C-alpha cells in the first residue's frame, strides 16, 4: 500500500470523528426517546388515578 499524504490522513480522521459524533447523537436520541416515552406512560397512568402504575408500565 502506498503512503497517504498528511492531508489525506487528516481528512480521514475528520471523517471518522464526524461519523462517531453522528452515531453518538443517534444513539443518544434513541435513548432519550425511550426514557421520555416511559415517563409519559407513567404520568398518563398516574393521571388516570391508578396506583399500580410502576408495575404496569415496567411490564410492557
């Protein structure tokens, strides 16, 4: 394999870092969506007057 120029190496590093940032944002968004959905389900259950909401929401 031939040696790449330093500019190519820097560009490759920037691309890998950008990909890592995008993946972190996607996984963080999925995690946040899951947590907020669980909290909304729990809040809806409590607002309906039920007392066993934690058990019901966690069993889904």
